[in-house]
């Protein structure tokens, strides 16, 4: 059965899903906006080991599953956690796997499992901006991830590589090679404004990027508060 859904809004988007009788969708705890009567909500770890692995990846211990227990079509909606875009993807078109930054997963069909994925190289783990662990979305069906700001994708050919600000990397297909590259030079480190490390992604495969990672947005808000406090003091 094809999942029926619509994405509403522009920069503060909402995902609305129509569930047929007996159909289910799962999300991280706290993502649900509203649901019709007749939809049953149940939270579980999906197994204590899987739950602790998700917590280790920076997500909640529990996954919430919503099932339509009525005899009619019902609606449920999920909201994005900060300004940006909701991206629908089909794992069946991605060989059943997608790697993404922790916190990018919004919700997915019941056939989607959320696991942790250790990066291939220690450099990517220690200096990747999002820690040693990535999320692996695995299984079949539709999955929805969230990107901050504007969203773009790149299809990399075999051997083609790009360097990306670590916070701007949202997700990539499992066939993409991922590592961290040190930005050499004292001037680059002190005045480049891009940090000491960049993510290096080599094809073949698809890469999804975001223009406004949450960390960058939070830094600007904090800077604004500091400037405002200084002005008020003066």
C-alpha cells in the first residue's frame, strides 16, 4: 500500500499522513503534532539494546508507533523541530539503507528501523562535528528526514568527491565513502571561519545537504543575545 502524505508550509513545515485501517507509522518521541481519534499510540524501545543504541546516537530511548485501529482513514501530523525542509525518501530506492546525521530522522513507515552506524574511520568519528556515531535508517518503505534551511542534493559519480562543512551534511546513501579532512594552515584554522575539519564524501552515491544546521542557528542566536546584553549594559 502506498503511503498517503502531504507536506505543508514553507520554512516551518508539517508532514500530514493519512493512515488506512491497520496501517502504522513510527517517529521519534515528541515529533507528533496531532492525530485523529482512532489512532493508537504506543512507545517502545524495540528491544532494550536497540533503545540504548539510539540513545547513544543522540536520539530518544523510545520509538513511538502510531496505528490506525479504526475502520476509516485517519490523519496524523508531525512537525519539524526547527526551520527547514522535510525530505521524503523511499528506502527501496536506496538499497534499503540511508546514513544521516543524528536527529535528522522525523518519522517513517513501520518497516523502517533506526540503528546506529559507526563511521568507517576514526578521523570521521572524532572530528565529524556530529560525533562518532551516525544514524542508519534501514528496511523498506517511506522515511522522512528534516534538514535545516534550504535543502539540496548531489549525485556523485564514481570517484567524484566533494568537501562539506560537517554540520551541513544531512544524509547520504550507503555506497558513499565518508571521511574527515583536516584543513591545514594556521590562517585557515584561525580566520577561515569554516572550522578545522571538513567532511569529504566520495562517490558513487547521493548526498543531501542543508544550508542552516541547528548548531549554526544556535550560535547566531547566542551571539545576538550576547550583543543585546552588552548594549543594555552600556
